C-alpha cells in the first residue's frame, strides 16, 4: 500500500507541475480546466488517504512478510496459550486480521494475559485455536505479538526456560537440553502413574536410545507431559532426545515449537 501511495504521490507531483506551467502560467483563462488539474486533485485528496490506509495496514503487512512491529524487535520471548480468537473484520490480501487472547508465561516465571492482533494466513487458522501454545514477543506493559521473526534455536531456548520456570523440567534437564547431544529414541513402554501435576500427566517412560555410534542403551524414567503429547509417546513411537555422553542416567525429550 505504501508503494502505491508513493507512486501516486510522484504522479500527482508531475501533473501538478504541468498544471502550474500550462494552466495558471498560460494565457488561456480556462486553462485550469485541462487534464493537468488531476495532479493537484490527487495531491490534495488521494495521496493523504492512501498513506493513511498504508499506516493502518502496516502491522498486518509486516506480519505477512515475517516481520514484527518495530517496538517488539529484540523483545523477550514467552509462550502464550491461546484462550480465544476473534476476527476484527479487517482483511489484507484476503487474509483475516484476528485478535488472539493468550495466557503468556515468561522465562523468568511471570504470567499475564495479553492480546495479539495479527494477520493470519487462512491455511494457518486451525493452528491458532484455544489451547494451542504459540511463541510471542512481549513488552513490559503486557503488549504481545506473535514471534514470527524468531529463529528456531531462539524459540527452543525460550520454551525450555519457560518449562523450567513452571517446574515442568529440572535445572539438570535444562542443562541436558541446552548442552546434550542429539539422538533418536524409540518408546518401549509408557504407563501413566496416576499422578497429575499442573494439568500434566506423570508417566513412566522406557526408551531405547541410539547413540551416534549406532549402539543403544535403555532407560526408564518418569516424565511430566502435557495431555497433547501422550498420543506421541505410545510404544513404538520415535522421538528426538538429548543426553550427556558421560551420564546416561537421564534424557530430555525434545519438544519442538515451530515459528
């Protein structure tokens, strides 16, 4: 929209110069009625309107380009659980603008409710639903926006630290997640213990982990997992894990969070 406004501004300026040169400066008293008058008309009426619309839509267009509003650049990342989604009535390139109400958890243990106004691709609307966890950038006053500009490693680090702040993983497990080596594992067995902690199920999980040299080791440990993860931990499932080569007594299951 801003490009259209700039092009319109350039055309109107040229037409205005021609209007002044051929109209007001000419001998014909009716010269002001010529086509050059379109220049000042565009300059006075169309250009301001176009720039106004461009400014209003700037945030949405930035979101479509994978950017975030300037105020949120380099802002810290938290994890927002979607509470409600509502359309604002505005669309950009047939993509709806929505208000996403989220309960945000931060890496330093803070929690608050915020609303992110975003342009969302129609194909991604199903991912923005109540209960979904989305990465957000947040400001000290509680304003939030989806962290669509963040790199995967930045998102993973924020997710890990939020999980530790909420007590879902221990400091040792965070250390493994940040410094351990990547490996693949197969779930041999998974049994709920009957304990529920902070809405998460405590399960006894037995894994067969494949080391980088293709040798294997088995490990049984208890894990706190969200209900949505239980179907992915059934016997026979393949999962990504991290572990310390000098200490195979514990592994962390990699919980990926895409931007």
